[in-house]
């Protein structure tokens, strides 16, 4: 379907742009900040309203495009759990971009807690959506890749949780960046599958009259 392919390509473009902006944001921040010990949010708060915040919003918009493509390619009755989970991912990204965390080394504020839990919701919602998407017939060629990425992302999320609490933030920045890279790969895999969709795969069988 042309509409499905165009939204897939649009989502891919947004994912690529968000990734580029994130790299630029890391290069522009203070050299004293360590990407191994500090999270992306720590980098973003040092450049409030900068390119990393913009990158999160762009990634959210790319996901919205992906949602539209999934609706066009999917069955007559959309899968509500997937839409809700991807919606939670989008909301978490936007909220994390709008509400900053605390500066590294300072006490947690209410805004920082809101930022943290919005991020947690986003990080958990996307793998769940990816697992459900792997069950769609039109995404069957990408199902194995999606499941592998989901399992990897959950393992990395567990590593990040360990680092944040009993691990005394050991390599928390590295764990988070690997987690985000894996979850963005989930989005990219779905976007590529949509961009390659040649025709509609869902057919409604007419009901015979009595």
C-alpha cells in the first residue's frame, strides 16, 4: 500500500534524524560529562531545550507516523493493546523531553521523579508493544528480529535497574544507551517492514446472507 510505505519511510526518516540529533547533543555538551556514568537525561539537562530534547520529540513524532502506518496495514479492528503501549512510549518521550531531570549530583525534585517514571514507562511499554507486533502476520518476516530485540532490551533494562539501585550507578550511562539503541532498533525494524509492504495483506471476507 502506498500510504503504508510512505508512513514507514517517514518514520525511518524521523528515527534517523532523532539518532543524529542525539549524537550531536552528546558532542556539544560539557567535556566533563561521562557517557558511561551519566544518563542521556543528565546530558539533556545540562543543555536544557537543546538538541537532545528535540531528538526525543522527533522520535515521538516518528512513532506516531509508525502508528498510522500500522493502522493502514493492519486488520479492520486495530490491536488496541499495541496502540496503547506505543501511545505510552510516545507520551513518556514527550514528558521526559518537557520535564527535565535534576542536575547530576543534586537532590531529586518532583519534576525529576516525574521525568524518571515517564522514562520507565516508555522503556517498558515499547518492548511489550514490540512483542505483540511480532505476532502480526504482515510483520512475520521481521518477527524473529523483533523478538530478539525485545528480549535484549528487557535484559538491558534489568541491567540498568541493577545499576541504578544495588550497583551504585555503575556504568548506568552505558546500560541506558545500549537499551535505547535496542529499543530504537525495534522501531526501525517495524518501520522497514512497513516501508517494504507492497500490497494490503488483510482481506475482509464478506458474510453470506441467510
